[in-house]
């Protein structure tokens, strides 16, 4: 933590086991969950701690944003230290999610019934026309744990789980999801089956990860087609430069009849973000046809969902 403190402006004299447990790790979890977790702490009166971790909300402090800026530090030792801290926070959140699931936000997520070939979202159930063997998730968050719950339940009930490819940006979510799987199993033999087989994560973003998948799959069998469902349900803030090639690659990796699920706000405030209409236009330009659309209202915004078929 010494190098991180110097780089982030947090005095080294403040670093202690208690600070790490009560402030630093929760702040990392709140920061890299990108709004999925809202973590509060007791009202802070110490001016230094208040500056770095907010008066009572970790999102109000400076430490998280400063740490995010250090993920690309030129100093390899500092970059390694930041990566190690982020992964530690991801593993800690996985233990918390397994032992005390109510602390996670009860937001709507996509529920996959692989054997019956359906997906449920926003109260709607849509048929995928066949059982789902491979699901690719563009930009999963902590809610990706629900897909792992489904895999685990299928495994326990002697049903064949779908393979879950999670393409993230940075280490936090991948570390969380992988650790969540291992926390669920608590069995070294099952764990050997999981990582690299039932769960496969990459941390270089959906555009790069999907391009790698296209190349590897084509090299192995001569065709990139290998997935039944691609989820793009929370990626509107990724930016067009990331979205356009990722959605084009989604069309390549899906088998004929496979589906892309898009969920995005009907309107966005930031010009660099992509609303639902533009997302559907990108998918249509990539060769998809839109088969179903659904509108949902949330307290902060309206969401438009679309199922697009290959």
C-alpha cells in the first residue's frame, strides 16, 4: 500500500489494517462496480479520510477515482500493486456475496434457462429456439453472479450447465466472478472443472476479447460460430469505438439462429454514451434482425430491450 498511498495522496501514516478493511477495500469495490454497488460508511469527521472516502458515501471521495487513474501507471511496480489491491477487493466481494447475498442490490438481471432455451428479463420470457450451450457476456457486472448461480444449480441438479464467457475491462469483475464460482463450490475437484471450462473470463474489453475469440475459434475449427446467446445488457457507456467492433464480432461468433440481447436507456445524457436506438442500429448494420423489443421503466430512466437474431 505504500506506493499506492504516495501516488494517490493518502498519507502513509493512515494506512492500517482497520483502514484497509473499513475504507480502502469497500472504496475499491464501490468504484470498480461502476455504480452497481452503493456503499456507505459512518459520517467521517477526519478531514483527510473525508477527502479520500467521502463524508459518508465512498462515491464522494477522491481515492477511488485516483486509484482508477493509477491502473495504467507507467511504473510497473505501482501498476502491479494497484492490480493486486483491485483483485483483493474482488475476492473479498465474492466472499461477501456468497455469505451475505442480501447486501447486493436487488436489481433486475437476465435469467437464463439453458436446457429449455429461454431468457427472462424485465418480466419478459423469450425463447432462444434451442437449448443454450454457450453464453457470451459483454461487460458483465457484479450481477453476472446470477448466471454463475444458474450454472451451479444446473451442475448440482445433474443438468449440463452452459459455458459462460465473461468479457470485462480490467481485473475487478473477472476476479469477482471467478472467485464467486470458487467460493460457491468449496471443492477443489469441481473448481478444476470450472475455470477455463464453465467459466472463461478476459479483462481486455469486449472488442479485443471478442476479436480474440473470433480468431481462435476460426483457427481451431475454420469458423468463428460457437455461441448461442450474446448479452449486451449494460454496455451503453462503453463508447462507440468499443461497441461497433464488439457487436460486429457478436454476429460472427453466434451460430445461425443465435441471439443478441441489447438493453440500454431510451435516452442518454452524455454524448459519448449510446442509447438503445443507436445500439439496435449498430446491431442491424452488423447483420442482425430485430425480432422483439420491450420497454421498462425504472426510477431513474426508461430502458429499451431488444432481442436480435442472426
